C-alpha cells in the first residue's frame, strides 16, 4: 500500500522561501527521506524590471512566503517539514495539511506533464477540447516543449491555423 506523493503548500517567513527549500533538501539528504519528500519548489517567474532607465531581467517569486513540497504525508514527513527553520506551518486546517488538487497543480504549472501524442505533422486530427471541439484539422506543427499543437482547420471556406494543447487533439482513424 504505497501512498503516492502529493503537493502541499508550506507557509514561511517572508524572504525565507529559498532558505527553507535549501534546509529541507539538506534534511532529506541527511536523513535519507527521498521516498517521503520527493520534490521542493519555490515557484518563480522572470520579469523585466525597468530601473533608472535600464531594463533588466529579474526572477520574482510567484507566491511570496510559500514553498511547495511534494511528499507522502506521514508523521515523520510532517514533523521534518513543520520543524524546518523558517517554516510557520502548512496551508490547511491546523490539524492536517490539505494537498493541492490535480487541477490546482496543473494551473500552478508546478509539474510538467509529458503528453504523448499518437499523431504527427500532416495527420488529420479531431479537436476534442476548447471552443472548436468537433472540428477536424491537419496538424501543421507539434511543440512538445510548450505542450502545443498547431492545427489548420477549414472554417467558412478558409484555412485557419489554431493553436491547441496537445491533449485537445486526437488522431482521426479511418
């Protein structure tokens, strides 16, 4: 009965996000807890900041004061995370942390899921999601990195390129 690891949100002191992540990683290595605490992330984004008429790219935390931890919730893993210096607690009711749902994980973009497709450039696909659901089109380009596929759809007698997520198109089988 191996439990699967889920993402939990840990609240930290402001400005301690990276330190908490480093301390947790060190503790996981020292105590060999890789099977309990699987991943630790401080979500950041790169933004362009203009200061003194100079543009520069800076990395900014998307959720200041929060660290995301993928772990199997046990008394041990809870204790290790909760007692890491800089951690003020888990997000959720006081007694038990609540894991993020699959939808929340997907929206946050914390985990990159590799979508495998059974179609290739030039194949005909049926659109199975989004506003053009039901339309048939021809695959022009597949971008696995960004989880996108470009499909040429015939609408109103014109060929129109549309960009979809990889799982919004299915191979048309004759």
